[in-house]
C-alpha cells in the first residue's frame, strides 16, 4: 500500500461525505433553512403570527394529480394575515406528504392574486428583530414550497403586489390574465423583498432586469411581464373560473405521466439548480434508480417494442 494511498482515500471519503450530506439535505422533506443557531425561534414566531387572524389558505387535491392552493382573504385583496402565513406552512407540509401529486396551481380568491402582507401584522411587528424573524419564517416556508416535487404554476389574476409578487417567484411558472399586474412595491414601503423574492427574481429574469423591476417598483402588466420572461403566457380569459380551467389545461401538458416520473423530474431540476454539478449528477443518478426498471419504464419499453414491429 503506497504512502500516499491513505491520505488520498481520506480525501476521497471526505469529498463523498461532503457531497452526499448536502445532497441528502435537499432530498429530505421538511428541512428548514434556519434554526436556533441562526437566532431563529420558530415557535416564538408562530405565537406572534397567531395573534393576527383573518382569511385562510385553502387546498384542494384533485384525482388528476393537480392541487389548487387558494389565497383566500378577499376583503383585503388576499393579503397574508399572520394566521394565513401559518396555514401556508401547514399546506406546504401537507403537499410534501402528497405522494400522488404531480402539479399545483396557486391563485387568489375573487379574481385577484395577493397584495402581500396584511398591514395590521406589519405594524405590530415593527422592530428590526421582528422583521428578520418574519423573513426567516417566510423564507423557510417558500423554500420548502419551491422544493416540492410538484410542477407549480402561479395563476396571476388581478394584482400580485409585494409579498404576493414574491410568492409568484416561488412557483416554477407564472401565467397571467390580460388585465393583471405584478409589482414589487417594497421600495415604496421603505424595505426590500424579504421572502426570497429578490433572489428568485434574479434567477428567473437575470440581475439587470431584476434590478430594474425592484428599484423602479415597476408595474408589470401582462405584456411587459411576458416580454422580460417573467411569465410563460397570457391567458385568453379573465374570468375567474375559466382562467383556472385554462391554467389547468396548460399545466396538464407537463404533468401528463406517472407521478413517480414527474416527481423525480422536478427533484432532478431542483438539484441541478441548487447543488454543485458533481452533487447534482449524483442526485440525478440516484433519482434514476427510483424509476429505471419501474412499471412506467417497463410499460414504455413494451409499447415501443410493439411500435417497431
């Protein structure tokens, strides 16, 4: 055994261990970005948020594998109350455990998306420490949301403002009705995006466009949003029911197939986005092992054999 073998083996094991631990972190469900070592005390934040009732976050899980998540506080343009923030986390946890799910549509009740945070909660959580704690709570929730093994679409009807605009960036895709608007109004409130919206916006449209959108607090109508690559399509209908049906039809083209394959595909893309190349490749390999030789794969091979005869 050469003198250099043991150090090289140790180095290799260390590299493998380091890569796998980071990859496992992404693969695990329910993992938070922040904990007490970051000064984040989740239960304390939850107690504070519980003091601000109003509205609800509703979830319907369809037999077709599509979930419908509704932000429901229409008297305040679907602004997030403290209780709604707590309910959003509960619904994300429910979706993490929905093994039959393939897709998700997020929309707001009564033909508008969301106006962000309820000002009653914002006023009461007035200190810098409160703001940072709320930021960590919502970043945790929306990062878990982005990592869901479901292909997600934000259906923007009416207005998506502030935190509402940030939520749209947590979805894989965005669709808008013709008269709708997305606007990051944070500058006018004397703050910056704090639910992860700025970081995700850079990823979606690039740093130059993101800086314009954020620093200009630009009103992005459907055409502008489409032009800069923030949204995929402008829907034909502005009717609440019909536009939701359109969004489901649009999503179906991407989730048509067995849940285990669609979910593995989404996980693979997440790892490619969040991990280093070597880690992402290892994760892709591991995910392949869950579907190669599986029922959908064997059925497709059998079908292909028939076509070639």
